[in-house]
C-alpha cells in the first residue's frame, strides 16, 4: 500500500457515485478505492490526483451536509495546486458542468488561480505557480504583511 497524504479532505455528497464520476471527468481525479455501504451509497472512497487524495462519502447523515442541502453555503473549500495547464483544466471543468466563480487570473503573489463549484455546490480552487516569490516580494506585491515559519521569532 502506498503512503497516504498527511491531510486528506473528506467530502460529503448526496449522490457520491455521481460525484466520483464527475470529479474524474471534470478535474481528472482517479478513483483508487470505493467501498459500497450496502445501500447504494459510499462508505469510503479515495480519489487520487498527482500524489494527493480526497475522500468522497455519502449520502450525508448526522451532522454532515452537502452545500446543496444547506442553501449553497459551505464551511470549507478544497484547493488543488497544479504544476501546469491551469487554463486548460478550467475549460475541462467548465465543459463538465462546473460553475466557474472566478475565471483564471494571475495573482500578485505569483500564482494563476480559478475557482468553481461542483454540481452539489462544493467550492474548489485551483492554482498554478507562475513565479516563485519570497515572502518579502509577496508582501510588497500584495500589500499584506506575510510571516513564514522561517521568519517567526523563536
């Protein structure tokens, strides 16, 4: 078994099987494992993408909800960093039905980013680093104070 990522988002969907197929088609995720819950739902799944993982489960129960059940509101977003091809990735997502909330745009801190919503209103963002900037350069470009781990007092 391969080593898992240290942090893996778990995302609840009303129709997890449709979500898994959509995430594969729209974003390029690869289903690595799907555990049927015996009632047509998904007790556990792992979808891989460039060494990272997300888990898709559902339907929601107890305290879990899909944003589509909660008036489109969400308490989280998943961000995926791409090595290249951000604009083509956005077009792939759009063609699969993603609602693009923010078109691809180059940010002052050196990344190109777009954001979208999947069919159950989960927010996703995708970024591609175009220029690697130091914390000082990012602070100057954005006008924000930026502290990195290396710059914190010990």
